[in-house]
C-alpha cells in the first residue's frame, strides 16, 4: 500500500497483488492481514499517528475503496505475533506440560474467539488443530474440565467455518501456528477426546457442539463422523444423559 498526501488530503493506493478478486466488478475486493498491518505501520511511521488513529485511518481508507475487511483483525499485533494464547497452547502440548499450565491460555483463547474477525484469522493460522491437540493431551491427563473448555473454544472457532476441519488447498495462507492436520486425523482426535469422557456431560455438550458446527452445510464432514461411528455414540449419549439438558440439546 502507498500513502500519499495531496492538497491536504490523504490518499491510500493499494498496489501489487495483495488485493484479491478484483474481477468481476461485482465481487468484493479483499486484502491480506499483512497488507492491512503494513498500512497501519506506515501510518504510524510516516504520519506520526497513534496506534488507534493509524488503525482507524486504515479502515476508513480501505472501506472507501470498497474493500471488504471481514476477517481482517483491526487491532495491534502482539509482540511475537497475534494469537499468543494459541501459540502458547501449541508450545505446552509440544512440551507435554502439566494440565494446570493450560488454564490461562485456554481461558484467553475462549475470550478472544468472541471476535468474528479474529475467529477468521485464527482459522487461517491453524488454530483448530492446536485446540484439538490440546484437548487430546488433556484427555490423556484425565482433565475433563479442561477438555470441555478446549472443545468449547473449538466449537466457537468452527462457527460459520466448517471447512476448518478439512481446509481446501490454499485456504490456510497466513503464518500458521502448526502444520496442517489430515482431516481423518483431526476427526479421530476429536472423537477420541469425546469418547474418553462419555460420562461427563460438559465434555459431551462441548464435543457435540464441535461436531454440529463442523457438519452444518458440510457433507464431507458429516461423512467423516459417520465413519467414526459417532451416530451410534450420539444415541448412546442421549440415553446416558437423558436428564441433563445441555448434553441432550447438544446431541
């Protein structure tokens, strides 16, 4: 992007290949997170704006050009990159850390995923495999409470993004946190975490919420769970948790 001043007016020109889908004209124009961040940084360095002013100005300039900023995080990147809570979870899993060390980053992940744009960005950075690996590790440690929390976060992340369970080629274009996970491995990992705590209503409720959001308008995901014999498991769970409203509603 190029910022310029002309007769007292600031103009932003986006050049190069960072705008996607310029044709046909009726399709929304898109930019990458990197392009947005670069313009914010330039506003600060070239025009002496504060962080808040630089972000607000970038949003105004892009929207004036008809650029769709959905999925663009409109906040300042944390030192070391955005989504520090997900990077922390990935590191804890890799180090096979104790369950109590996961409490804070899981809580932070749940809170951050309330933002729709951040959910889209987190999905592109492979946050779902991080959460599934987190739940699997905590399941091995016998921590049903934390498994339920990590699955709650996964359900929130999948809201409106069922492709994340099996992303098509080229969808994950950002600086990913962890490597891609094959769809069958992701499904098996998820189902194993749920089955391990079949008697725990919080895990069942959160796990079935993940499955539901993964299956909405996504036949491939539905078939993946059928292959894991989750239909039988759901029926069994309904019988076991018939008096527990949250688990039954989720199922």
